[in-house]
C-alpha cells in the first residue's frame, strides 16, 4: 500500500462464493481501517471479470460444490490473483475459497478437482459433515488470541511443508487432523465463518498490518472482548 493512496480491498467472485455471509469480512476490514483514519477502496470482482493485480488485501468466501469448481477454473485461467500475491498482496480465503487455493479439492461426487496451486495444501471429502462452533489456539508466532467461529463443511485438508496451521483445535473439526486453517507468507486460509473477522478482530488487524506495512494504533474493543469471552466460556470445555 502506498502511503498516499487508499487501502484497496478486492472481494473475489461474490456471485459464486458468498454463501455464508463471508462478505462480512470485507465490511470488518473497511470499518477497522476507517476507525484508524485509513481510507479504503473496495472492489467487487464478479466471476466474468478479470481479477485486478493492484489490490492490497484479497478476500474470497465459501460456497457450494459447483460454484467452487467454476471459481477454481476461472481463477486458474485469469492468473491475476497469483500475480497480486507475487507482488506482495495479502489474502484471506474462507472454506471453499480456502480449498481452491491448494493443489486439489473434492468435487461434487468427491472426485479430485484441480485447485489453483497458490499454497501447498490438498483437500478432499471427509466421512461426515463438520457443523458447529470451532475454537483453537493460534500459532504463537502470530500473536493472536484464541480463534473462534462457525464451521460447515465436509472438507479434510492436509498441509504441505511450506505452510503452518493457523490454530490447533480445542473444539470442532477444522482441517480434520487437530488443526484449523493455515498461513504462509501473507496468505491466511480458514474454514471459519461467523464471519471470521467479525469473530476474530485480531486476525483482521493482522491482515491490515501486513497491508499498510506498519503497526496499527489500538482501537477500543473492550465491549466486544466481553462478548467474545462469554462466547468462549460457552463453547470451550471446562
């Protein structure tokens, strides 16, 4: 992000992948940036349009099997997201969007479908559907509090050596191996809805920090933290 320009958010394929309210992640980033005096420009990229390469933070959400396959095909052909990430942009990919970023994912009948190969993960179909609250302790290197959200998927995701788990699950399924999501460079993938950034403002601020290239001034989240603590107490085992 240039110091004299607006923060540019790019919301990818809302016409295909925005089933579970994941556009709320865009709204949270807009709000948290503006509360700090950072101007924001948001671009909604429909699946018939090219993905612009000049964004600072890219976001993609969850969806059903067929739209997921279409999104993967179009992102592979387009190449704009790859070029943006190579340029240093950040990315939050949720659920179906998370799976697309890897090498393969499970299609409508569980058949392997090519992802876009942006990160070293591979996903497939699990034996049952994971539905409900998820919580996990985030990787200490990120300096974030307990991760929370809602999951609704049939995915099982295996991480390659080039990526790290976003969190270790204490409640819920996540990737299916005791971990949830992943991160590498400035890319974050997760199965969490809620939306994820509404439930985890620290993760939103991490993406903003990567984009602006500097530590953000604090904002008062005390009211939210009280609600978050109540939610965690209700979800976590005692």
